[in-house]
C-alpha cells in the first residue's frame, strides 16, 4: 500500500492547524503552505475536501483562514486518509464475484486492520510528540 503526496500534504496541514488549535485566530493558506512546503493552490483544494468532511472550517475576510472544526484529539490519521481518498485500503477484488471467497475475506480483514490502525493515531498525540521533542535537554 502506498499513500499519495496528497495524503501527506493533508496531514501536514491538519498538524499545522492542530499546533495552533489553542489560538483563536485562523491560519492563512499562505502561512500553512510556506511552513509545511505545500503548493498553495494544491493546499486550497485539499482544505476544501477537509472542510467537506468537517475536519477544518474556513473564515472569510482579511484576517480569514482555516482552523480545525474539532479538537485535535478527535481527528485521526484515518479521518484524513478517508477525506482525501475514501477508503484507506481498497481493492476491486472485495466486490468481484470471480474472486475466491476466502481471498475476499482476507482482503476485508486487511481493510479492517488498516482502518483501525489509521484510527489509532490522532493529531493531539502528534502535537504532544512534537512538544516532547522541544523539551529535550542536550548535554
């Protein structure tokens, strides 16, 4: 299984917003794009998809931008993957009547395990992991 650049960019954008979740001000597309190395026009498309899934919300105006629509602890990597790609793991064989039933069951089982794994990591954990790194002391 291979995840796309779009998945990575969406996760970077959500992480950037999660790091600022405690602030009241929205974050501009240009700020997120510059900080996380995402082409701004592509980021806008990704944010629109994330907004449709109630992961981010937008604010218009001069000081507008984006914020998380939910707390970072309520947004998982799986939410991001499903927002930009649909099912995290999919194969046409799951719905193919020509595929042997035992193989279809194996594909479904793999699909369930992958989705569950994606959902075990939330963005609050990622923010906290980044904060722990900042607290390290060097001798």
